[in-house]
C-alpha cells in the first residue's frame, strides 16, 4: 500500500477505497450532500461489524445532514471538527496509509469533494463478548469480572481499580498484515523506567506479519526460548493485573484476546493465587506450602516409585514390599515401562477431554481413566500401585494454580522418570540439582527468575511461600519497582482498644444501671 496523499476528487477517493478493499460488501460508503444541498459532496466510510452503527447514524450522519450552515468548502474541515461531528476523538488524515489503518480499526472516515485530506472519527464498536467470570482462574473469594477480546474494555477494567493519573498507557500497532493494537500499561513512579523501556523496545523490534493472540508476543519478547518454564505471566483477571501493576510490573494488553501478559515474572508468582490477598495470612501461607508440595509431587511421584521398586527396596516397609511384589508378579514390564504406559494413557485422555465438546469432555476423561486403569490392572499390564501413583500425580498436576507451570511439570516428569530408572534416587537428586541450576539461570526482562530467594532479598520474603499480613508488607519488590517502595503506612497493625477495653466498660455500665 502506498503512502501517497489523498486525492482531491471525491469520486476518485471512493474508487480508490473500493479498489484497495476489493469492493468488499462490509465496507459501507454513505454519500451525503453538505449544507442542505448547497455545499460540496461528502461521504462517510466505515466497516460494518467493527464500527458502532448507532453512533455513526446518531452522532455523525444525522449531525451532518441536519446542519444547514455548511457552505464554504475552504473551512469545511474546521467547521466539521468544531461544530458538526458530535464524537469525542476526531483527527485529520492526509495520506492513504493512515486512512486505511483508521478505517480497518473501526473508525469512520469523512471525505469531502475537493479536499486532499479526510477526518477520522472514533466509532469503534460492533458486537463484542460481554464481561464474564474468568474460566481459567476461578476463585472462591474475589471479583467475578474478567477480560474480554476488546482492548479498550480491558484497559477500562484496570482503570476502574487504579484511579490514578500515573497509570500510563502506550499503544502501538504490531503485525505488517494484521496491524494489531498492542498496549503497555504501567504506573509511572512505581515501575522501573529501565524495565518499561526494555518492554517498549522489545515490542518495537517485533517484525512479523500477524499477531493473533498474546502468545505470539510472549514468544517474541521472552528472555529465554529454550525452557519449559514461562518467563511471562498471563492472566484474564483484572484484579490480578492491578495488583501486579502496584508492585511495579508492566502489563501488555493485546487486542483480540482476554489474556494479558505481565512482565517481569518470577517463579514463585506462578504458585500464588489472587485470593491469597483477600483472606487471612496464615491460611494463605498454608495453601502456598501445599501448592509447592503439589508441584513436587507432580514432578517426582512416578520417578520416586520407579526408584524405590527398582533400586531401593530396603526403604519400603516389609509388609508393603510384599504387597507390591505380589502385585507386580504378573506384570511383564519393568517399572519404567509400566509408568510410561500409564502416563501416556492419561495424557491422551487429558488431551481428548480438552478437545471434546464440554458436554462430553469431562465424562470421557473420567470414564476413560476408570475403564483403562481397571482393564490394565486386570490384564496384568500394570500394577494397582502404579495406577494409584499416576492418578495422584495427575490430580496434583491439575491442582497447580498456573496452567503454564503445570504443562512444564508434565514434561519434566518424564525426564525424572528416566533418571530414576537409570540411577535410582541418585538420579532424582541429580535432576533436582540440574533443575535448580536451570531456574537460577533464567531471567525475565533482566530480573532473576528465583528472586527474592536467589538472590536472597529478606525485605521481600514476606510475599513468597510465606504470606505475611498486609500491614507487614511495607516494601515493594526491590528488583522490580522503583525507589517508591513504601506500600503501607506506619501503625497499621490491628490492636484492641486502649484502656480497660470495650467489654469492661459495657459491664460496668450495666452494673450501674442495676444499682
């Protein structure tokens, strides 16, 4: 598409638009006569479906047709801009590139015969999905609204929670073909300028033909590509995005998807739930310990069973060892092959349940697991103990809060199984050491992945595995936020009334009334 200037003839303008859009039927061109039939010819152009037809009719076409004061074509655009067009965002366009970019974004274009420029009026709208409860991050306590596929709806949901002028929003177009709207949102004065600049630069360096979902952005701007662990956090909950912005992080919002990216991300962040901050600190701490335990169970449970039954039988109590040996007597395969058969079978059932329609997907997963597990035991292919271990592992994997980390655990689990089959518990320990070294080597926009545990930052340890009460969390993350670290004022710790207390005062008053 050329960037030449707009033609002066209205008919040439209309013909060029039809040529460039292939005379598409959803590109609506409404011809008008300005100035009650005495002014120049004009046209309003918009794309049906992504533009708000009601706003176009009520505040654009009707305003132009009902205004009889337009006679002088020399000041026509100034007159339209100031007195006729009853819409908020109106701007002038002088070249075809910007005209088509605005048109395909849902804006309406006003063309006037004899003028080599056009007006763009903000009429973005059309049919959109309403705000609903997030489907991937369900909580017991907390807001029920979730992001939609509209970028402006998503930014509005965040601004409703952070009503501060320092909440800045920057927009850019990415994708040579799709021209997708991508916005970065951060709180000026809290977010580090270096991190904001790095996010901005990485987005501007993207050269690709299309951006259809935020996953495209995630793969193009992450620090480390060859790792199973996510280095950017994605969520469809506005309250979670608001909480991360208040810690100094940057949100990346992509038009057309309800999933917002948050950068930088750290490892412990994927084991935290937004409702941890809505309830008591001791309960949230216990749940976080449980989630860490669940994560390790989902990684090493089958490997531990393989190691114990293959190399370390002396670690099993005698009665349990006899029971397991009796179960495995009819199984023709070693423990590794037995585990691989069941793990692959469960992965097939899990994937089939996701791809099937919702009405039958869950039923297929449950019934298939029961039937296959029972049939495999009766056929002597696997032992009952292995079915129990694999089932517990699958349930633990589902209990991991972040789906991206749960997928990583599913892949890493197979590596631990092979290590356990080769070296027993020594292989598992070696795998844990390699995993820890790999996690320490990861970065997310320059921030160490295991912060604040490695490197150790004691001031920020109150919101990791242990969640201190809100009144005790006075510092923002040191490596993420700027110098503005104070979050909670002094003397916020709850305490009972001073003096004798309210109960004693009420009792004394009651005694006096009786006397």
